[in-house]
C-alpha cells in the first residue's frame, strides 16, 4: 500500500482535528468543577446578601476564601503549577477590583454586584476565544443575566443574581462535564 | 522511514491523536473516549485491543463504587510510534517520504 501526498494531508488534517477536540474537551472537563464551585458560591453569596444586605461584605469575606480553597482542592493534581497560578489569578482579580472601585468610587452595592459578574463574564468570553466556545456561551449568558437583572429587577437584584447568575455557572459546570 | 499500518487505520489514527493530546501518562475513561470519537463499544474495543497488542496503549480495568471502569492511556512506545508516523506523513508531503506502508501483525 502506498500513501500519496493527498492521503498524508488528509491523515494529518484528521490528526489535527482529533488533537484539537481532545485538548478542548479536556479543558472543559478540568474547568467544570470550578464553574460548579463558583456557581454555588455566587448562589449562596448573592442569596444571603439579598436577605442580609447589611452583612454583605462579611458574607463575601467568608465565602470567597471558601471558594478559593475549594477551587484549589478541586484542581489538585491536575498540573504542578496549578496552585500558584490559581492563587495568582485570585490575587490579581482582588487587586483589580480594589483598584477599580477606588478609582471609580463612589459606587453603589448594586453596581458592585453587577460589575464583578460582568468582569467574570468578560474573562470567560476571552478564554473561550482561545479555548473553546462553551466558555464564550457561559460568559455571554452570565453577562446577559447580569444586565437583565440590573435593568429590570429593581427590588431583588441580588436574589436574581443568586438564582440566575449562580444557576448559569452551575449549569455551565454540568455542560463542561459533558463530552 | 515507513508508515505504521496499525496506526494509520482511520479509527485508530483518531484514537492515537486523541490520546496524544493528553499529558504523558494521563488516562481517559473508555466511555468518554467513545463519546469523543463517536464510536460504538464494539468498534472502539476492537481497535483498542489492536493498539494494546502492539504495545501502543495500556488498558486498565477496575471498579468504582461497584461499577466497572475501563481506562486507556497511551504508552511511551505508542507516543514514539505516533510521533514517527506523523513525521512520516509530513515527509510525504514534503516530498521526502517513500510512501510505503509498513506491514505489521494486527
């Protein structure tokens, strides 16, 4: 049996496609626990903040470290650099939000509660441009849910974010786990 | 250099390409590999057996919560053979390859 250049080209094209699909789906699989964890954290944080608005800062001060710890635990063993990268991303995001709110002040709690999910949605969209369309869809859904609630839900925007924003992340997590 | 007939079969080529995208030593569950490749149980199982007999993949069976689980990983020999095959294909396109397929028992 002899292989022609056309056969070789077709085989290499199949290889490239299979490798790209394999890498993308592996990335989804590894990201799934993070979506699930942060979906639950969002649901709990926004839900509790809606019920106890004067304790919102304390609620998030407890929940964010729990989410980071859970995220680190879920990603253990995936790659040697995971822990420090995860920690660095967390610190970078906290520093960004602190600097942004310092520069843009004064801001209302409602604005803060909308801005953070919009920024997270942007990160998902940017990640998706390189790593697969499911991240883009997740980012767009979170952004749309946030803007919809911000514009149309006057009384219980935080509860909206708990159910729709947190729910969107949890659903995205289950979607990421699918093949 | 010659082509690897075991690898070049279309389904096995996709299996090897899929496994080659995983880090060295990482295993993938049979059910997940089947879904990724859109293959049937029997078809995938037969091709994996061929690859296992050639020493290109390692198949591990165990039980998780009393349910059987089969996991597949590319061996070092498989990774090397796949790299050789890809090089061979590229050589054909570059005009350096002979284009002959190497016969191997399957």
